[in-house]
C-alpha cells in the first residue's frame, strides 16, 4: 500500500556532513539489500513475522527457541511480547519472530533507495534523534500499539472487585487554574532561549543562544475529596488521567474507544485517614514529567566521562517535558474528561529501595536498575477491554473513581522570556 504522505526533512547531519534524504508521496515498502550497511530485510519477512506474532497472541503463547510454549498470561505476557517486537537477547525466539519494530524503522529509513543504487544514506526514520519528525513515525507506532492492544484484548476483563477499593469513595474533583474558572486548562505560546554554543561550529567567543517558540500551559492543581469509611487509616494510589470527551465527529465516545485515548497525568501515593480527606496536588509535581530546565539542560555540565555515573546521568534526563503535559486545545475550548481513581496501595506497591535513585518521571521512565514502581499494569485501569455492560465511561466507574468534565482553552498570546 502506498504511503500517501511525503516528507522533506530539510535537515543536515553534522556527523555525516550530508542532508537527510526526502521521501516523496505514494512510495511503497520494498526489500532492503545494502551490504555495505549490513542492512537486509524483505517485505515478506516483515509480513511473516507480523503473522506469527498475531498467531501467538491468538493462541495465548509464543514458541521458545527450544520449541517449548511460553504462555502469554496477564502477569508476564506483555513483557514477553515486548521482547518479541523489540528483539534483543531477551527475545524468546529471535529467529522465528524476527525484529519487527526496529526493522520497520529500517525499511522506512531506506525506502527512497532500498538497494543503495544511488548511494543515498538513511532517512530520518533511521536516526533516534530525528525519527519523530517524520509523520510516518506515528503511523508505524500506531501499528505497534495495535499489536499490544490485540494482546490486551485477549486478557480477562477487570471485574468490579479488581477495580474497587472497599470503603474508599472519591466524592469530588476540582481542577484549579489561577485567575480562571474551575475545571479549565489554559495553554499558550512561550518563547525560550537555549544555549546552542556546543552544537554550532563557531570560533569560541561566548554563548550563542537560540530563541524558539513552544507550547506551554498555565500551572494548575487538583483538589480531590476522598471519603474513607473504613475503621482505620488506609493507603492508596491516586491515578489521574485525561481524555477527550467526544470523537472526531463531535459524538460522545464508547468506553472501549475512549479508554485508548486516556493520557496519564499523574500517579502518587496517598494516606487516607478515617472520614473525609482533601488531597491537593500541583501540576509541577506530576510523576510523568521532568522540568523544562532538565529537558533543555547542557549535556556537558557535570557530565561524567564513562561508566555507571554516565549511564545514570543520561537516564536522569528521561521524562515527558513539563511544558507539553497538556494538549494544545482550541480557542473555543475542547471538552475533555479528567478521571481520578484511588486504588489499594497494598495491591500496587513494589518492594524495592529507591534511595539515591533518579525517579523524576518515574511513571513514564520507570526506575533505572529496578522494577517499574507500580505492581499494576501500565495504563491500569484502561489497559483492558471494559467489563460487560460498561459501554460508557460512567458505566465503567466504581465508587473509588470519579470523572470531572473540563475544557482546554488555547489562548492567543505569546509570552517572551524574562529579562536576566
């Protein structure tokens, strides 16, 4: 099938001293055979690997390299499937299931010159630093996500008992943005300066700053009221998600469509005393994000030279950029739904020592050298098909959940950097 979008990157690689090649519209995937780059993969290989993976999901098990069946259960199945799609020494059978995700990038990166007839280098899809610039990146990763969703759809649906937290009820959720009505997000454009001296080949005469414009949101906070009717204190995990209310046609969504669009905003531990509790949480405290200063930090400042210290330094730059936490919205305000859940911390906790760990953005990046700091599946409770009868988000809710309708407004303003 032809790829309808073309892409003309207009980017240069300082490493190769060459521009990244373009991809004209309506190109199709072809067999790659470039001996000089040790790059060889056939379209037939990709189709065969895809079909074998789908068959494994349907059968509920993958075949190991020794011929044994390895079950894809609800506890380890997602990890095994991940090791199949992103082939490595952890893959249960690299020869049989191939390397679907990475070699898909390779085929798209060389689609303009698959046999190196014109001695062209790879496109942006072949470079981690540039791959997300190409619109086809998102099409390819939507396919990869569909593979995982196919597996998730094969798992037992969460029962009410698996979702509820006995005695804990979320009674109120309010989103507060300063100088705005309740339950309103506001985004705008902001100009920022970044020191690019180390990336430009100039004679050293001081810093060289580049000013760029990016999306930003006004800081906000959550105010969550929770009632604990148990006879003793309880601990819970507060999970906050955001989703559009309507589909592209403006119609309310069915739950099993909407659940795939929820984005995780925050996740944190709470202690609930008997009776009513009010939880306040600032947007800047989100477990998903890293602050702006870390997103555009100087990679040579306090940078270790090698070893464990360098690995830790690099990992500590992981996280979703704080200024991109909220989608852009529209001037009229996009209707969305803020979902809050308090789950039982006894079922969520992971026993491990995080002393000294860099855990900014831990919900997004995990913890280096340790287990993901949540015993629940990533995306819980939206990672599985809803139980029978839960056709809408409201019907899916249990007492420990609540939804607040809100809107995202995009303001027509650009904020300049503060004078220093």
